[in-house]
C-alpha cells in the first residue's frame, strides 16, 4: 500500500492562463447571448404588438359605442327638426 502513496501526482509546474483556451468559451458565450437577445427581442416585440392591437380594437369598440349612443340620442331631435323645417319652412304655406 505504500506503493499507492508514492504514485500520487504532485503539481510542481506553475499554471498560466491560456488565452487560446478561453477564446472558444468566449465565442460560445457571445453567440449564446446574441441568440438569447434576438429571441427576447422577438418575443417582446410580438407581445407588445399584440397588446397594441388589442388596445386599438378596444378603443375602436368604445368609440363606436359612444358614437352610436350619441346618434341614438340626437336622431329623434334631428328627424323632428328636419320634418318641421320641411313642412313649416318659409316657402311652405298651410
């Protein structure tokens, strides 16, 4: 068993940073971050576009309802005024 103790490797060399080994890691990280950024940008843009379109549809429906309500409110007065003007106008004699 003493033999196993003698074969334990001992680090005697100074370890230096290997800039070439870090290059591929940086390239993969940069590529990953670029892909992530593109995916996030597309997803956020799609969601924002959907929200804007929904808001426009809701505003359009609200405006249509308001115009319809105003027309319903004003139409009887408008029709009565036109009929009165037509039959009792200055050119008509009863």
